[in-house]
């Protein structure tokens, strides 16, 4: 069960072209394509005639044609052509999903289309900011989306899981000063780690020679986690307002459920150092990719055990506070949508 009346990442702008792209989003088969005039479109991935996925077809101008019998659908999902006949059946249509393309991200609204408010699309201007260089990527992880939320919100694991990249000493992460703030529709976690040993990725990035002050800000919304990581030489101060420390890292984490047990993970890693050197961006992307591969192993192993032992008790510790609040946000939204659906059903009855 998923929160549906939200904007979720359907893909990167660079992924959507005039070649149909099949993707399952929140248990819904979707085909993404770009029309002749450049518009990104998302339709239910099936032809209403014999259910062949439309992703097996091809784009014709601003429409998509089924690869089985050639029926053509316009961006709103209505069939506009049936080869061999003039009359188009009145029910010949498939579902069309609201899309918004912004900041190099294609956002989809899987819920009630009447509630799709484009002003609610999360902003991420970093992707177009000349002070930052970035690269995007996409994984499908064999784990429930809330396990990924837990992993990204509670960064106390970093010293244990990511010792070769962004980790640093485990003890520094375990005793970090943490503040958790609940917002109207999300959670913000801030972590301060003064006088720390710089992790290998930081040293390779900007050449820290001694100990550092570092901090992390994790902002959670259902479907999206934005992370800022800043570091400076000890005693030089941290830019918690402008987010432009000597080393600044911004991570975009688009977390879109595929199914209950698998998740699309859309991420970008941006850096504020040596932004005019593409080779640095490429190397930095490799560092972060290696970090996320370590996280993938953890999350997928967790999922195996949760599936194998669904009733086994788990406990919470202090560092789980942010993740617990995130789960409560999702639970509250699910309850609200269920209540609205029940009320609507009663009204119809």
C-alpha cells in the first residue's frame, strides 16, 4: 500500500525520448515517451484492445501506436485511430498520468488527477546551478522503499558500512550531535561531527590534511530525500545557511516504489569543488556510486530477512528517531487517503 497523492520521480529528463520506456511505478505499469513537440507523457502501459504493452509500440508524432494492431493513442490516453475502420469505440482509452518536468526530473502523480497540483512539485535548482557540478543515476533496489528511507535518514551507519569512502571513524558517527525536526509533511535531521577524522572520499576530493568539522542535513519528504553534507578544517566554521563549505556535497534521492519489495532509486551527486573539471565530477560520481552499492547490499539483505521472518521482533535505538518520524508521516498520509476513499465511497452509496 502506497501514498498515491504525491509527486514521485518517474525518471530523469534524459531518460525520456521518442523511444517508449516501460517502467513499473507504485505497482502500476507505465510507459513514458516524448512527443514530437518535446512533451513528456506517461500512459498506462497497455493497449485497451488486447492488452499488449504500449511500450512494445512506437511514437508517431505526438502519439503512441500499439505494436500489435496499430491503434494510436494521444497524450491524454484517448485512442484516435483504429486501422481498418472509421469508427473508434467509445471506451477506447487508457489512463494518462499527470507529469511535470522540472530541474531535469520528470515527476508523476499516481493518485487522483484532480488533486495534481504542479506547485507542489519539489524544487531542486542545484541541477541548474553553475556553482555545483553533478551527475545522475538510477538503480532498482530489491528492497521496500521504507528500508531505503531508514538507510538515508539515519547516517550513524556510515562509519561502519562506508569506511573506504565517506565513512570516517564509526565512533564519531555514533556520538554525533543530532537534532530531529518534524515538519508538516516531512522530517529534517541535522548531525554535527566536530573535530573528526576526514574520510577517504573527502581527502581525495579537496586534500584535507588534518581533522575536520563536518555536518549533515537530511530533509525527508515521502518519495524524496535531499541530503547536504558540509566539511571544513577544524575551527573554520560551517556554512549552515548558504551550504557552501570548503567541501559541499548535495545528494538528491528520489525514492519511488516499484512494488512492495522493490524500489526505483533515482539519485544525483553534486559537488561544489573543482566544478569546471569534468573528470573530477566523474571520479566523484564513482565514489558515491561505490557508497550506494554498499548500501544496496545492506538494504537487500535486510529485505531478505524481513521477508523470511515477517513476525520477528525488531527494536529501535536513539539514532532511529528521524526514521521513526518518517514512518509516522507515511502512516498518517496513508490513513488520510484511506479515510478520504471511505468517505467518497459512502457518498456515492
